[in-house]
C-alpha cells in the first residue's frame, strides 16, 4: 500500500513538472494605431496555474485600465483519447498618446515557482487625424485597430486623386541589357474599395514576368502629408530589357470599385434589403509611366553564356566513372545564381571525339525574386563512348556578366575522367600475338609425298556445259555482289549526304512529338522539342555541329545554298519566337498552335529548296 501511494505521488510530481515545462506566454497587439486611439494588448498563458504576472510601463501609451483576466478551458475526445487544455489571458486597454514606434513591455509570469517571459512586440503610432478616441477600433488584440479605418463616402461624393492613387517604383532605372528590373505598383487609399483590376500589357523590347503576391490584400498604414493612408503592394513585375537605349513603361490603368453610402435611403428599408444603401462606383486610377536607360553589354567574349546577374556558381559530376564501351555516361552540370537564368544558354562541354553526344535535358529549379530568377538550373548531358581507353573531359566554362562588378566573369568546373573498358566482338583481331604463334607451330604437319594412285569414281563433271554454266552464274553473282557492296560502302562513307537525306525525316519525327505535347498543353517540353526540330534540321542539312550553330552563320549558309531571303527570315523568326514566346504573357495554347504551324511550314519550304 505504501509503495502504491509513493508511486502515485511520483507520477503526480512528473505530471506537474511536465506541465510547468510546457508553460508559454504569448503577447498579441495591433501593429499600428494612431494618436488618440485605443488598443488592447493581451498576454495569454497556456495554463491557469499562474501565481503572479508583472508587466512594465507602456511607452507612448497611457494605461486606461487593466489587467483584466479571463479564463478558458476545453475538453476533447479524439479516437478514444481524451485531452484537456486551459489558459488565462490578461488584457490591458491603452490610449495612444505620442507619435512614434514603441516596443511593448515583456510580461513575466510565475508558475510553480518558475518565471516565464512573453515575446516582445512593437506598435507604430501614426499622427492623429482628428477623430479622437471615439473612432478607435474595438476589435480583439492583434487587429489593426484605430489606424485610420477607410471611410465610406457618401454617394455622389467626388473621388479625387488625393483619395485614391497608385505609385510605381523601379529597383533601378539605369541598367544593362538583360538585367532584371523589379517594378512595384503600390496602392494608397483613404476610401473603402471593394476590388481593383489592372494588368501590365505586352511591351515591345521587354520580357515580363509577374511575381506572385497574396490574393487577399492586407492594408498597412502610412502617414502622407498628415493623412493616414491604407497602403498595399498591389502588383510586382520583373522586366528583362531586350533592347538598348531609352525605354519606357507607359502609364498603367487600374479599374477600382469604391464603396459609397446612399444616406438618402431609409435605414429601415436598407436593413431589410440586405444593406442596399451601399453603392459601388467605378474609378479609373492611373499609375505613372517610368523610363529606363538600358546600356549595351560590353564586347562579349566568345564563351559568353548569355547570363546576366550576380552570384553565379557552377558544379558538375560524371557518373559512372568506369563504364564499358557503348554504355552511356551522364554528366550533370548545376548552374546557380540570380538573374536572367531562364534566358541563358546551356554550358558547352568539350567531349572526346570517340563519344557520341546528345542534347542536354534541362531542369529549371528557379523561383522569381526581386533580383530576377533565383535558384539553380540542372543540365543532364548523355554521351556514349564507342572505344575503350581512359578519357579526360576538360573543365566546363561558364561565362556571365556580373551586374555587381559590371564585368564578365568566367567560372569553371573541375575536369572529369572516365575509364572505358574495351568490349570484344566475334570478329577476330588481325594482329597475331606470341600465343597464337605457339598454336600455329603445334598445328603444322609435314606434307606426305608420293601417291597411292588416284582412282576415278562417278560421273566426270569437268568440261561439261553445266560446268561452264555454273561458272557463269557464280561470276554474275560475284559481279552483282561487288556492285551492291560498292554502292552500300559509298553510301555509308558519305555521312554528310546520309545526314542531309534524313534531316527532313528527323525534323518531322520531332514535330510529331511536339504535336503530342501541344495537345497535352505541356508548354515547356513543347518549346524544347520545336527548338530541337529547327536546329537539328539545319545541323543535319548543312553539316554543321550543333555547338557551332548561330543565327548569323545559319542565315549565311542558307543564302549561299540559294534559299530566298524571305524563307531565311521566316526560319530565323521561328527560332526567335520559340526562344521568347514561353515567357510572353497571353494565351499559351494560341501561341503554341501558331508556333507549331510556322515551324512545320518553314521546314517544308527549306526541305523543298535544299
């Protein structure tokens, strides 16, 4: 019996210690208010076993009354398990008395002989607007009480540019080509608005991407010219200038709905009509235009990747490092940084000549931020070694323009090494080693001379007509074999002609795959496949490696082959559309349909001409 009582007492002590260890004090208060307004500050303790609470002075505020204590308890059963919780909240009512930003005091709570402290909060007191404490909010702690609630105008009142307006700010106005610009549109209002719509239009010379912002807008308050405006960042855009010189983003219009009250309506009627005294008035608000000076990039190095930004890094890994001939190896390159990462070119890898290579698979893992796309892009290269040996792959270079230092920087990976084991086929080697000579030596036998006498048996086939006919047939078969063999050998040796002949079929195959991706609305993979079809066609047809292709040399080569200027221009335009249309706003399906039709038609025109 004594042991049982001791055991129960021990468990009770453990429970008490556990409860004490979990004590937490949470402070809540509005982040803003204004002079003459009341706010409530609360300190909640997640247990009712509180011995004492002490709170210091509230700078910038006058304590009206408090603390008042309220207790809460709950009991629940979930999946057969019961749980209880309790808390106590101490509330202080304050009057904001002086403009400024003040830190609220930290509350100290004593429970089970131990002290626990709350978190610390700050409150900004804005200048008063003459409303006094009567206009103060009465909502719970944590709400933005009293900070110039948006007033509801009387129906018919004029909405001026001082009541509702937008500002636009640019992160920078003097930039380099392809350098990211953050454009921010911010709303300022003194009136109650229900909604507001406005989108950035398509702009010539800019690639535009909208940054995601919360759909539910939460106003914060700023004092401008003695008035407390409700403010919120309404939209943000990343701009990548594609041209140089003075460029301009025009004024942007927003359509807002302002809530007004028809005071001529009888309140009794308004109550039973669901608050019909409130009317909504449309108001067009225009954000000002902004200009940029876009400078051209300095003379570009030959290995420039097209990347513009900061903090770029590159790393790589090759796997496996030991492989049999005709088995694939994979080189993974990871480029990280901040800038126009969605527009940069794939790094160039200098593979050994005995390796058959393929276009890299690109995996974009970037997110949009204030400085552009931030994160990393993964490039997976696949190559197949055809012969045994030990091979080295030179370090991969990545050259970018650093907007911080305003200069080009080249970063590199380490070199890569792979050991390729030779595979043996059934065809014997023409070289004879010492072991082969021993076998031959043991296999040679002396020729026995003399004759045991030849005997004639059967029909004599020699010099018969069938004998000569058989020789003639064999001769004809040999000549036919020689002709066929010569033609096949010549066809196989002419790799250029064979690649050119299959260029149209290869492009058609890729376009069929692009058509499937189009129907599945897989935009990024669709654009990649159309690009491969266009570049792959001219690479095969003109016998130029993909790594050395550019719009300039492709255009010159096509013109030298007698292709009309119009067809060349359409081909180059299709390439440009494919490069930039994925980042352009608008209807993706319509854009993809048009791009697919243009690419198919221009490849057919080139195939007919070449």
